[in-house]
């Protein structure tokens, strides 16, 4: 499996997710089967302005490589500058042309650029010429999605990621996998299909239907980083093998062990992982209520531990 000149161990990609994809989480997803992990979207303008907290987000660790660093922005020169800096710690530079968040749209970035195909071309073309690693683009759907995909290819991108919803949809409705199929039929670079892949069967179905080359998983990985192993298993055996609730809580402890080495994000983020990993479990209401009130990692570990100890 290749994106540009980069070899990947499989076709399973962790989606970029703000407030979720800290280094320890990415390493956990890699350990549980992701062939490629992504950072959250990172503001190119802030990199250009040498904002310290933003530069810190570019940090990557050998345990998680290969990694894709996702940038957002609309200014070509700033994007080129940011990509050059990001290249030092990345294996792929991904550009966000899909974020519908008003803060991003109001800057003319993310999904706002879907209305400016020429600018999309210029941003990718500028970055491709300025870095040595593969460049990819992540889009959502609009009426020009095929034209935009062709422009992305023409600009020299090594792959295109399609979250099969319009910006207006947010997360409502079902992802339109048929549009991924159409895009795949119209470009020659690898297509990474994304949207509503929640199980091994979903992974199998989207690969069969669209013939896309890779699949990207977001929310299902957010609540269960072992989803990648589950998908690998299904693709081999055509049967689901899901991890137990207990194993999911154990994944949280694995996360903390990795974070002990590579560093913790803000406590709020760690709490969010605990809430995400425990979501959908049986008899979990009081645990989740308690988690929301906790103020430090030791108490959080204690609560999670007591949930699985008889
Ligand atoms: C909490 C959260 C944060 C996200 N942050 C980003 C982001 O930084 N960049 C991006 O391109 N998409 C972002 N997305 C969208 C996901 O990458 C993905 O396209 C979307 O969730 C659909 O995939 P899924 O159905 O597998 O979740 C985010 C989604 C979620 C749920």
C-alpha cells in the first residue's frame, strides 16, 4: 500500500480529530492496527507566526510513524511556510478543505475553499513544489467535488481523502459512499474513503462498493482505538470480533502508560478519552457521571480501575 513514495503496512487510516489525536492516542491507534495516523488540524497561520503552542502540535514520535500532519489555512505563502516546517516531523502533509466549523470557515479556510477550486489548486501546487514528502487533500462533498478532485490530482497531490458529506450536513444524514465511488472512477491517485465506518462489515462494504484504496476512521476509533484490529480481522475472516468492555477500559490504561512516556495532553483531553472509551458500555452511567467531576489523573485511574475490578 503506497501513498506517493511512502509504504504503509495496510489501508487503515486514523482520521484527523481536534481535541482527540494527541500523541499517546495516535500511538495507541497505531499499536492497534492503524497503518497511518493523523494529527488534528493545525493552523498554518499560527505556525507562520511562530506560535509556541501550535509549533508543539507538530511534534511526532518514532512509535507512531508514519504520520500525516494536517494543516489548514488559505494564504498560499503561509501554507507553504507551514508545510516546510511540518515536513521535518511528518511523513505526509495533508491539507484540510473540509472543516465546516465557523471559526475556520470565517478565515476562508477549510470547507470555505471548496468554493474556490483555483485556490485549492494553488495551495497544493505551491506546497507540493516546496516539500519532498507526499501531500494529500481532505475534502467534503459539493456539486463540484469531481472537478475539485481532478484539480487536486493535477496539482500533484499523492492521494485524496473524501469525507462523504457536504459541509452543510455537519455529521447529520448518512455519508454518501456512492460519491466516493464516483470520485475514485475519475482520478488516478489513491482515494481514501471516509464517513460512517463503524465496524469490520462497514469497512468491507465501503471497500467493495467504492473500490477506494484506503479507508479512514474517525469517531469509531475515538471510542475504540482497537477498531483497526477489528477491521483487519473482519477483512480476513468475514466475521466480527469485537473487544469486550473490560478490554476497552484496559485500553485506557495503555493510553496512560504511553502518555507517561510521550507526555499528557491537558487533563480535560484525558477525561474525554475516558468518557469516549467507556461510552456505550453496560452499567456505566455512574462511572461516567463521576469521571466528569474528577480533577486529576490519579483519581481518574482509580475510578476506571474500580469499574473493572470485581
Ligand atoms: C471530534 C472530531 C474532531 C475532528 N477534527 C477534524 C480535523 O481536525 N480535521 C479534519 O479534517 N476532520 C476532522 N474531523 C472529521 C473527521 O476527520 C472525519 O472526517 C469525520 O468524523 C467522519 O468520519 P467518521 O464517520 O469515521 O467519524 C473531526 C471529527 C470529530 C468527531
